[in-house]
C-alpha cells in the first residue's frame, strides 16, 4: 500500500503519541505490481513507484499516482518485459527538473544483467529509453545493480553494480553515465 502519516494536532511530549495513517492506495498485485518499492515526487505533485514484480510478464512496473479530489489513482506507466528493456526495477527512482524518471533494473536488458533506464513523457505517453546495458565485460562495468542512481547538477548519473561473475573483476563497481546533450556515455 501507499500511505502517509500525519502527526497529532497537539504537541506530544512522549514517544507514545499516535500518528494517523492515511491509506492512499492499495495495490491489487496485478498490473499495478507488487513487492517493495520506494516513492518519488515530481514537480506536479504526482508520486511514482517502481515495483519489482507484476505487470503483464511479471517483470515489474513503474506506477504513477495522481491525486483526484481526496483520493489517489494508480496508473502503470511502464511495464518491463525482460529483454531487451530490463526486469525487476529497483525501488530507488529519481526525477529531474523536466519530469523525466531515472532508475535501474537488477536484471534483463540486452545481456540479462540489468539496465539504467529513463522514462520520459513524450507526445502524451511515457517512453522508456535504455541509457546503459550492463554486461560485466573486461572493463568491469558491473552487473545487476541493487540500487538506483543519483544525479549531479550537470545531469550525470552515478550508481553501483556488482562485478562478481567476471573472472577479471570481483566486488562492486561505481559507475558514471556522463550526459552529453540528450545522450549518456
């Protein structure tokens, strides 16, 4: 479920103060996904969550939550298909000032080892762009990222990925996807 907590109206001087839980949305476990997922806001006060399971192929979804009156509505904006677009999105999504959503998948993609992806609202629909496919090659680029990415002020993306299956690499890699215009290197 998606919920918020509100503090009591009066000042509380003990740890036993009761906060009020408001359920914003209950997942049905189908097209809207299931499994742990984090939340991120956009500048229009919409919420987004990635869910590692669910969707038509059970590879995970990204949902948009929009407030209409006093209730919230969930709309799946992207359903992952495994290969070539990624599977099992990690819970850590971020948004940029243009409303684009960035995240990682822990599997799927061209090599089955995960992706860094971007969702953009273009022409009235959400479009996924794969920014990077992990392949854990001899450069030790990593595989199966376990968390999302972070972005600096220039729009470069940073994250971590495991490197355990390559004979030349072990442990974790820290990666940077440098922004060059509208693409990443």
